């Protein structure tokens, strides 16, 4: 019994010595997420006239933004607002030259990325107009449909809903908005030449999916289409 007690005590002492000799593990360093890039050029709602002319239909525009912290690369996301076509290009610099169609409105934003983390950061979205030779009138930017948001389930306590959008134009000569609204993917004209950027008191039914879009018109007869949104009434 004495030998057994001594053996157990020796094992405990050895375990304590081994544990004391082991190094404490260092805490895993935290990786900082990429920061949001601040856009600089082309400016918001600007008529871009400083690009390099390539042809009657194309020019090269150099996009620039401020360097973002903890970022190793940037993704430039560009959308042609007339065709709805989107493209992305990646660079490690804070500028990128891109060939664009002239006399065309675009929107763009930057996604900051890092090699050390999968987290990303998205900048604000800006719009601009890439002018063509001799352009004296520009089409309005497609209206931004604000509310209800795309694909949302929306409550309506009194059986009506409010639609809201945002319009802009580099010439500042928007004359009105045509609102299309209905239960099909080709909604009928609900109200023509709306002067406000909202419409109150639109009747809706519970459990029904609705579609809507807005056509913007300026004083020269130029138009733009917001694209189709949908939402469902709870």
C-alpha cells in the first residue's frame, strides 16, 4: 500500500512538472476588415467630359477612389443604366481606366477586398453621364425605386400602400414620372405625369404580389425606365 501511494504521488508530481514546462499558446491575432472606399471620380450625378475620346461611340474614363485601409484589391462594379448591363473589374490600384459608351448614363461602386479575410466593404453607389460629342440634352437617370423594397412582404393595415422613388437628371429638367402598377409582370399605367416622387393611397389586397416601375421624362422628351420591382402584401 505504501509503494502504491508513493507511485501515485510521483505520477501527480510528474504531471505538474510537465504542465509547468509547457508554453502558453499565444492568442490568435485579429485580422482587420477592409474599409469602405471613398469615391472621387466620376463625381455623383456629373456629366463626364474629361474622358479620352476613342471614337464617335466610345471613350475611356479613369475611375478613381481614395485608398481604403486593410485592402489589398478593389472590385469596380459598373452598370449601364440604359441597357441594365453590369460588369466588374479588379485592380490593386485605386484607379482604373474603362472603355465606356458615349452619351450613356452609368452607376458605379467599389468593393474593398483583403487577402487576409473573406470580409468585404462596399462603397456608396454614384451615377454619372458619359457625354457624347455635341450632346446638348441628356436622358434622365433611371428612377431609383425606394419603397417598398424589392421582394419584400409588406403590411397594409388600411388596404392601401405608398410607393416612393427618387429621380435625378444632370440637366435638372425632369417634367414628370409615369407610374406603372399592377399584378402582372407588365403592369398597366396607373398614373401619368406624376410631379411628386411618391404616390399615396394605392389600393392593395392581402396575399397578392404587385409589380411596379417608373418612367422618367425630361423637357426634351428623353425618357428612362427604372426597371421592374415587386413586393407582396401580407
